[in-house]
């Protein structure tokens, strides 16, 4: 069943968050199917057949194949446009999704989930520390004792910033450049920018605000929510996490 509640928490995002129809329409373009498959393998093993909750389920790139593996998946997402894309996919109409803020929305079955997860850097979409803490608390509130919460997110790339500069390019092609701009280090604020120039010379620009978060900071958020770090890897293939890792997959357990 679908709940149409919407709640903006610590953000000035529009009704569909920062993922309206114009973004949702091309969100799955260029998806790394190999990484998604590895994520599904990882999460399916942790769920062990029990029910799973995806915070920010989006277009269902993880939830739908995970459900196809026999894991009962429920989703929460703020963007109706993204959920509409999920609904249009095979199996999407049957997946339970609640429209709402992942920091406050409570779904049916809260307290019984074996697994909750928040992937693809989405913790950074919450632009205050309080909101990020609330996401951990909401995830913990949905877990059964012994359940696990998985977070996948990049490590802030501040070491790549030359002195006096504030931007890091992470995507570059003939017609498009994408870069992160670190704007406020005191509040850990940065934004991702996408600049595209068409064949006619006309350009477009889209930006999304974020708050970066360090691995140790996430561990403290988990403790505030009653969870503890159990595992941390560089990627879904369980490569060791080191000081040179650019991202991490962290598994938190509820005692």
C-alpha cells in the first residue's frame, strides 16, 4: 500500500526533493549493472530471506532485483517522479513504497525488518548532521533485534583539492562536465554540479546540495541510534577498507 505523506526535513528541496521528473527520466542511464549486482548479492546475504527496508528506494535499481532474489523489500522515497519510474518496471507495481522523508517516515512492519540500507551516497542528500542522525535513528527503529543497517557512501575528497581551490571534477566528456564544489568546510557542505553543452552551443546547469560525512562520524551516528559497526569494506566485493579508499560499505548491527 502507498502512503502519500511528504515531509521535508532539514532541507529546502522542492516537493520531489532534488529528483523531479526531468532527473528521474534519465536517472538509470549509464547504470553500472555490475556494481548493482554485487550490491544485491551483498544485501541478499545479510537479509538471509528476512524483510528489508530501502531508505530512498528511487527507481528500484537495487530493490527490484533484491526482491527478485526472494527478499521481501519495502521502500521509502521522497520523490514521486522516481517512484513512478520504479512502478513502470517489471515487478515495480507490487513493491510496497511509502512516499515520505526517510528521516521520519515509519512504514508498516517497523521493528521487524532484518535489514535496512541506504546506498549510492544518499546519506549525503541530508544536508544537516541532525538529519543524518535522524536517518540512522529511523533505520534502527525499523529493525528487529539483531538486524543490520548498511550504508554505502564515498569518502570526502578534500585531499584532492589544491591550495586555494574548492572544486573536484568527477566526470568529463565532450559535452558534459560534472564537479563537486566544497563550499563550507565548517558545516561540511558541498554541491554537485552538472554542466552540459548541446550541439547547438546551448548549455544547461543543474546542481544538488549535499553534506559530506566521514566514516568515524557515521560510526558515532550509529551509536547514537543504538547500533555498532560490525563490518566495513571498500566496495560491495568486500575489498579491504584502507586510508586510500574512495568509498566504503559499512554494516551496523542492532544488538
